[in-house]
C-alpha cells in the first residue's frame, strides 16, 4: 500500500432531539431529529501502513489527542475500504458528552482513508460506510449524516444517502456549552426507545412547522422532559439560564440575532448543557464557545 | 414590513457537463451533471423596504456591482416570499460566462430575504423557491441545487430537494479560469437539447464509475466535443493546456494533488476555459484563481 497521508475535518454535532429508527440494513437505520454542527470538531489524519510493518510494530492503531484509543466504527470503516492505517484524532471537544466524536471519527476516517489510499469512492459512498459502521456499533444513529451536511441539520427521514432525507434551519449562531461528564449513548439506544421516539417525533413536527432557532431550543427542552433524559446538573443549568433570561421563561425570542435569549437545553446524549448566543455566560457559567459550522465534513489536506 | 438587512454568500458554480430534464413542475425539472462550486461567489444583501417608500422612490430595485440591473429570478423569489426589498449583488465573477451568477442571485436572495423578513422557511423550501425561479426563467437548471450544497456536486437526479438527488466528489482543488465573453444559457436551453443530453448522460456514467478529478475533467472535455458546444477561443486554450502539460494528452493524472495535470475544459455555459491546479498558468495564460468551496450557500450577516 503506497498511500499518502490525508487529513479530514469533521464538525462536532449536538443533537437537540431525535427519534430512533432501527432497521435490518444499517443504511436504512438511523434517526429523525435536529441539531447543530459545530466549528469545534475533529481532525482525522490517516497514514496508510504496509502490512508487514503494521504486523511488526503494532502500527495499525488509533490515537485520540495523543493517547492510544479504540473506536470500533473507525476499525470497521478502514476494513470496509480495505485500508490498513494509523489514525490520529485531534479534538477540543469533550469525549462521550454528546458531541458526535465517534461519528466524526468514523466519517473523517472514511474521507481521509479514501483520499490516502485513492479508493475512488464518492462522498455518498463514504458517508454510507461511516453511517453504517456507527449504527452497527450502536454508538450513534444520526451524527454522521448531519456531520456530512453541516449547518443546522434537520433529519427528516432516517438513514444514509439514498435512504435518508435532510433539511436545514437557515441560520447561524454562537454556541456555548458546559459538560459535566459522560453518558453512554449505547446504553440509552439499547434500552426501550418508544417513549423517547414519540417525544422526538413530536419535537420534529414542531420544528418543521417553524424551522427557527427559538423553536429548535424549545422543542429540545420539551423533548428532554418528555423523554425523561434530563440529568440533574443539566436541568439545574437550564433552570439557571431560564431564570437569568426571563423569569417567566415561556417567551423565547432571539434578542440579538445570534440565538441569545432562546434558553439552554441538553445535548443528546451527554451530560452537557448547550445554549445559543451568550445565554450560559449571562447566567454566570464559564462555557466553551464555538459557532455553528457552515460546511459539512471535508478533506483538508493530503501530502 | 419591519425587516432588518441580511446578507448571504453563494459560491460560484462551474458546470463541467450536464443533461437537461424539463418537466411541468419546476421543482421536478432540472439537470443531471457535475461541476465545481467556487470560493469566488456572490454576496447578496437584501434590504426590505416598506410599500410606501418603494412606490415613491423606486427603491424596489436591484444593483449588480453598483449598477442597476434586472434578474427575473430574483424578482420571482422576492414575490414568492412576499418581500419587497432592495437587492444588492457584489461579485468578482464574470457575468454571463458560466459561473452561475443568476442562480447565486436567486438563491442568495431567498436566504437573505427569508432572514431579513423573518419568513420562517427551511433551507429546502428556500432552495426550492430559488431553483423554481431559475428554471421558469430559463436561466439555469442545476446551478441552484449545486450552490446550495457546495463542494464538487454531482447531480444524480434532477430537481429541487425532495425530487433531486446529489452526490459529491470528495476532493478540493485550486481552480483557474479565463473568460472570453458571454454566451446565452437561455438560447442553448431553448434549442434542441437531445444531443447535448445524451452526451451529458454518458459523461455522468463515466464520473459515477470513477468520481475523481481527472475523470471529471476528461468527461467534461468529451462532453464539450460530443455536445458541439466548444467555442473557438476555449478550444484553443484547451489545446494549449494539453500541449503544455503532455503532448500526448491522453494520460490525465493529478500530479500535485491539487488537480494539476488534469487539463482544461469549458464552463457550461460560457465562453470560459477552466482548469485545476496551475494548468492554465503553466500554459502561459494569466487566469483568475480561486478554489473549490467547501460549503453551500449560507447566511453571513444580519443587522
């Protein structure tokens, strides 16, 4: 394998609400819902290695921010593309906290491995491979297709390209977030998702009738309560933001055009509270700050 | 109407090849084909005006690089959204030369007018409005959906979101171009397009079997010849690039990873030659230079 090194950037993705749609074929499985892609994301570098040196040196490996790690979906993507490689992930995003890092790792690996080993796949083919790997590993249902699109993706129909259907909220916003710890996506997705999915379908109907930022945030809060997913630290932060913004907190408006005043909600699925504009700062938190990302995952370098 | 001012950026779009697919419903009409979105694009600013002042001052108007202009699709988009506004277009792209300026104007107007007048449409709804306006005015068939997507869009099925289907070439490239003058899209699209469309379908089959830059450029050249669209100045430039790059010019390879060495072709439809990497410079031309654009059309400011 005489591949070159290639790097892809994949935006982070916060899911505001979702419904789960399992299916036999992983390309048909997925989720409906909506969220925000983030300028904070994951740089994924793929260095193809030849079989001999990999066997000798254990180079067929993955590092995440410099530490050895294992992500099943990444291994599956490499295997699907027939590429043996070192994969290096660098990110400022918290891990296991609802930012789609595993989806980003899978999608970035697909884009970078295709380029590095000159596999000649199209973008839809690469998204399908990464989406299928995430679904089969149970680590995500909708992050990959959202991260491939960018912006503020609305997953109208579940699944990979050719099956799923996407729309978007035509907006951009400053995004603030605070993470209190990890929450296992696998555990939630492996449990009974019927209540969650009914709440997600209701939230999607609301947003499609009014695809604007205040409705996105309000539908996300209602989803978190109906689906019984709120964790105490996040609920407390949501209350603090609501109290700081508007004691009645039933009058969500985007005061500054950057999303401010729309309140906070919980990233699905993570012990993470997020808000638009300056709502978390205004409530006295010291959040990480980024923006919605205008573009989907893209190759950023080859050498 | 108490709208604020809003601005959208829409990338330019060079079509490499296409087939025409007319239909009764403008959302179903469109084209198959492939091309490149460009970092050179159009900034579209929409300033809503109230009815009284518009009637008095003739403010319900459009300027293109500071000069008064008229673009039917822009008027139709404003009308569809029920917005009266001044529309200001600023672009470095040549006009009427195959860069999708009319599509960019329509799509940018849809995005900016929706934001300025807070119309609450989704991205797909706005793309559908702009695509329909372009199709009905006969000024384009595939630019709007390509410009909404960004990257190197492949139009697999024609039409607006919900009808059309897009894929992409997972690459980025430096793009060079030289324009020799205008060519009327309306005139070509109004004529017999059967030969053109057969050539376009053949080119698309080739590219889908090998979605890489060298095949995009080679399929574009073959399309230009088969569809009998080549204009003399462009043909001459294509020959010059081929001679400078490889006297045999049947061995297209991307030597530097930026598209160099893949030869030149004609922008559909314009008296414009374009090439990747440094192919036009290497042949002694003094081209305009930009890059493929990673993102689709986006709102960039509101005030």
